[in-house]
């Protein structure tokens, strides 16, 4: 349960997918592999789900992780594609675990890392064989990229874009194997355009991940004498913004490729959740006296029945996908205050071994509405058109803007794209429309331009 692209806890589709892969991972790789289950591996499956390559997790799948193999896609007559996705997730998890453990051994001669690698040697060998079957030259290509990354660490301070390149290409190398493997398993020809798309997604995920890690680990690396390509706290903050831009541009590309509103795509919802949590981390990095470990913020909870990765006090209101008759809820109505809201929108899955099953409401700002409100969310974003916003992450042309709705007086940050070239931080912009993954904006002084571009 480690990684960068953690989905939102209130996203029931993501949680069902997570549980399905967690169960499959235990079924194939064993219980010892579960603490290493990677969010990046889950993200590959969520992207495949959005593209229709694999099926959506069964509605009967629980939304709280249990170590039982009962919900494994490797059982219960799942389709060939779903079984391949489950095995790919397990193999990717072990690959990332090996790289992480090797890094800990190299940096600090970590005894726990050596022990963990020894206990997982059979699982790692199984993962290597899985990837070798898809692409015989995969291991050689990966080792070459890892060697390039190690070489950069011997050159001292390095531009973040250059430092992220080998990691991005390594992730792209893994991601591209997913459509290749499915095509081979089904005996079909490989779609070169789909392979290229998966590779592009992997490259951006890899660059965003390594940039984020460099920024949040800067102080710890400085104290311990470990290598870090950044030259100071201010550069660490800019590194986080680089990571955020990579994810924003990626979200736009996925939404446009799928030709589907981003809110309906699991992968885009995951990216947006990650983007929205980065600014809070930026404020911490700018503080030189930062002492709290960022890794502890995502530490999983444990229970007697297994590893639980859900916030058991949050209402898992999935009303947007509810097809029950006369259900008067919406995905935005997280407190389900409407008298016609059906019970399916209120039931929370308790943690294993916990007696908590009460109905609670989510306090997540993206889902909240004024008490008693029955307004539906505006899918087209027409209520934002014409609003003034401030640029908080420079638009190059992708970045983030903060706007304030007059009704709620609450600041909201949104991924944004400029239609008039780069726009610096602090500039005032006006929302032109909601476009694919976020807001299309332009400088206020450009409103007089007769070419609206809408």
C-alpha cells in the first residue's frame, strides 16, 4: 500500500478496484506481498477500465480491503482480460517493491530492506518471469534505464527535468506492456497507437512521481547526506509544481483520448485527487523547519482481519451511479439529506474487525453542499463561466487557479489550461469554459480580443 497515485477514499469505484486487486495479489503473490501493493499498479488498471479494455469491478465487491482471496479476479470465472490485469498488477507491485528495496539497501544498507527482499525473492522471480513472457528484452531495457538514473546521481545537482527522464521512461516501458500483454493473451494484433498512449501515460506518471519524491524528501535527504538533485527549499516547491503540471496535462490527455467527461473516469478522478493534495504539501516544503514525515500521511491502518485502506468514518455516497427508482440524490449531495435518498447511498463499509457500520457523512469539500440543498451538480460547469480566478501554479499552459464562488465564499482550486500562452502566478484570469479535465482560462485583459476561441 505505497505509491503516489492514491485515489480518493470517497471514490467507491476506485476502492472496489483496489480491493479486487488486493485480493488477487494475495491469491497469486501471497500475503507477504500485500503491504507493497502499489497505487501506480492500480492506476494502470483504472486506465484500462476507462478505456474499456477490462471490466469494472463487481458491485458486490466490498470497498474495504480484506486479505482474503475471495474477491480475486483470478477466481470466480473472471474474463481473460480481468485475470491478466490482476496478474499485471501483482507483477508490477513486486517490480516496484524490488526497486524500492534495492534503493534502500544502496542508500543506507538497510537490514529490514535486505530481509524483506529475501522473504519476497520467489514473488519477485515470478514477476520477472511474467514480464519476460510478454517482452523478452524487458529486463535488459529496464536495467539500462536504472543505470542511467544511478549515473545522474553521481553528477551532483541536476535539472529536475533531466533527472526525471530515466524514471519516466522506465514507467513508460512498464505501462506499454499492458496492452501488448492483453493482445498476446487474446491472440490479437497489437494496437500500436494504444501502446504509445499507455507509454506516454507511464512516462508522465514516472516524471511526476520522482519530482514529488525529490521535493518531499529534500530535508530528510539533506540531514542524512543522501543525494537529492534539488538546490534548496524554494527549488523543492517549484519541483512540486512541476509534478502537478505533469498530472494536469496527463488528465487532459486521458479525458480527450477517452472522449468522456473526466468526472466519469476513475483514472482522471485519481489524478485530480492527487493534484488537489499537492498544494498543501507545497506549503510544508516551503517551511524549512518541516519535521513531519510525508510518508506517515498515507500510512495504512491495520486491523485484526487484514489491512484496511479506507477511512471508516466517511460516507461512501455513490449516488451519482445509483439507478434505484425515485432516488433523489446526486454525487454532490454527500450528506444525503434529501428525504428520497435511498439507503444504498448511505451505507458505509466498516473496517474488518470493526463494529462501526453507522451512517455518516463526508466532509470532503468537493462533495459537500449547503444543508438541505437538493441542487444537482452542474456537469457542464456553466456556473463557473465568467468567474474570476487567480493563478496559483503558473500556467505553462497547464497549471492551477483558485476562484471564489460568491454563493459559498469558499476558495476552490481547479486544474486549468491557458488559451493565451503562459500566465504567471498571481495573475487574474477569467474562466472561459470547463474543458475536458479542468477549466480553460485566459487573462482578463485578453477579454477584449475579438477572437474568443470558444
